[in-house]
C-alpha cells in the first residue's frame, strides 16, 4: 500500500462584524518539514460591499498590498474556486490533504456561511478533506513551561496565536498582523512545532466531528 504524504493547508479568515462574512482569506500549505506547497492572499470586494469588515480600518491597507507579492483583490466566488483548485491539485499529486486553522470550527463555519450568503453553493469546500484544529492540538501538547500574559479574567494564561507564537519562537515582542495570509504564516509554524513533538494529533472528517467535550476544559483558556 502506498503511504500518502500529508499536505497541511493552513487557512485563516478575517470577517465582517455582524454576519461573520469572510472578506479576507489566505492559506499557507506545507508538508511536515515545513516546505511550502502553496499560498494565497485574497480579499473579496463583493463581501466588503455587502457588510462592513470587523477590521474596517485595515481595508485601505489591503488595497495598497495588491501591488506586492501574491495579494489579490477579487470576488468570493473566484477565491472559492482558487481554493478548491488548490485542493484538487494536491490530491492529484497524491497528497493526503488536511485543512488546518487555529480556530478551525470558526473558520470552516464562516467560509460555509459566506458561501451561502454570496450564493456560491451550499458548501465552501468541494472536495473531501480532513480537518485539524491547531489550537486544540497545541493545547494537548503544550510544554509545561509555557508562559504568557493572563486572560481578561486573570485566571488563565492566554493561548492566542500571537502569544503561542511568541513563546514557541522566543520572540516576546512579536505582534500578530491580524490579516489572514500573514496569520497563516505564523500558524503554520505553530503547527510545525506540534508535529515535531511526535504526539498523536486529532484530525476529523467533518466540522461537526470536532468533539467539544474533549476540548471543554481547555476552551476556557483560549483568547483569540
């Protein structure tokens, strides 16, 4: 039996303030060694026209970035098509595709909800993939030496992507961009740290399979 290589598609979204429509979408796809297999940095003008983004003050900056690198301003339908073409390409190359996000349940729901609102289909993902929640898996394998600022309640250490990345890379002054593509770059590095610990990671087949009970005691420590 042929052993498939894993392709980890680390995605992130930024959403509007009310309906959680995705207006900023990016991904960084890596193999287990961290080699980049694909990436995208997309903003959706039709979503911005439909509902005001949560980080409204950043919209002008997105437009300026279009002149640089891989950033594209397009429509949600085109972004959906590009993502699914990327998944199809990986599968055609024989990869086992695992879609990952720091808060996977949220991002998957937001993409699905936006697809319905923008009338691009009932499902955002057109191919069968596996799903991995980066935060939940990091929490299980987190070093006992982990340190970070306290959450607002003061009861727990913050486990936001920014604070986890600061700890894992020993960069205490790092500031998260809170733009989708840039955030996938740090989240992919966090995922690499998890994989290097060689502990079993939790992967599911469907968003509803995220077992809320298994994360129950950990979720109260999350600060996103």
